[in-house]
C-alpha cells in the first residue's frame, strides 16, 4: 500500500481562515455544483447529463457521458425528507477549509491514509480501519489542500507520499476541504422499510418512481460512499443493506459519480478495501 498505511494522533482543529488558504484553492473548484434533480411523478425518461456537474469535463478532464439516462421504475410511495436530524450532522459536507494536526505513529512511522490526484488536486482515497486518523475524522473523498503550509495543488500521488514520508514525525498539519465530489440525499423509508433505489456492487442502478429517493434527487450511476455519515466504500451489498436497515425512518445517503469513484479507487485492491475504515461517526 505504498508505505502509507499508518496511524497518528490527530486533533481536528477549528475551521481555518479561508483568507489564509485562498492561494491554495483551485479556481475551478468553485464552479463545482451540487444540483439536485427532482424526478418524482413524471414517469418520463430524464436526461441527467445536462446541467448536472456541468464543469466536470473541464475541471477533471473526465468524460461525463458516464452519467446515463435516468429510468424510473414502478412507483411505491414517496416522501420528501426533512432537513434536520443528528444523522445529517454526521453526513454534512461542510464548506470552507478545516485544519487537522497530528504526528506519525512512533512505532511504525507511518500515516493511516492513501491519496489519489485528480486534476491538480490531492484527495483521500483510503483511511485505515481503527487508525487514529479515522477516529479524527479524515474521510474518503476529502481534498487535502495543504500539508505543513505547503500547497499540494499540482502534486501527484508519488510526490504527496514522499513529502509525508519526509515530514517531521512530531507534527503534520493538514488543511482539508470536505469531500467536494460528493453530495448527500436524505430519504424517508416507506412502510416496508424501503427508500426507493436499487444498487449492485455499491453502485445505484435503478430508482423507484415516486419514491422518497426519486423525490429527493437520487441519481443512477453513482456509488454509495456513506450512510448517515458512515463510510461504506468496500463493503459488500449485503453489509450496505444491513447498515441501511439498521437506521431509523430517515436515512442520509452520500453518493459520488461513477467516473470519479472509479478514479479514486483504481489503486485499491480488495484487501485494502476490506481494511477501509467503516466505523460509525461520532461527534467531534
């Protein structure tokens, strides 16, 4: 795992002053939108490519044709989800940049995460289970903006790893932006405990017409990354379903477009996915 499989005691700090970080922000990041598409009631095929993530072709150099046409299934029941609840605070994608301060594990000297580079940005692609890094709140999909005051814009995976290896073991300072490629959809279960979508190998492949998922903007060809803020990347479908069933009537699902997700996990083997942090979130 490229020598970046480690633990460190991290203390997530308060949000950093955005003005101090402005020079490190990728200008195109500000264009990234998170438009929800309401698909309830029409029963018609809806082209979701137009207007959805409109800058991804430009910003990432990836093909947005991977987003397929939305095909609603037969209706069961629908409900618009409430916008409050403790589960949403766990799943919330906050704006701005936060600071995380930590040090390397004195025994192993390693760090607890892996990264991928996407269009001049560095993103967390793996956080090890039970590591202090995981307990501190670093999450799959987070963007690392700075390490020890150095902007990482334009760095590739190799350069980032080498920098971390050489960093002072006593303190590593990260500036992190919450999961910019992900979006959350809050749904309400029907009388049968269903929220209105189907998935296979973690990817949403069908949405029930007039269901809560449809009414709240769920999309096909997206991967489920979190349920109520709990990371499910690398989980089997049965385990993801078990997590959903364990939740109360309202469930917040975090999703990532398929073509972004595939890039993020392309270097993660089955063994690494199994060791991904899947702990339930706690209040920091």
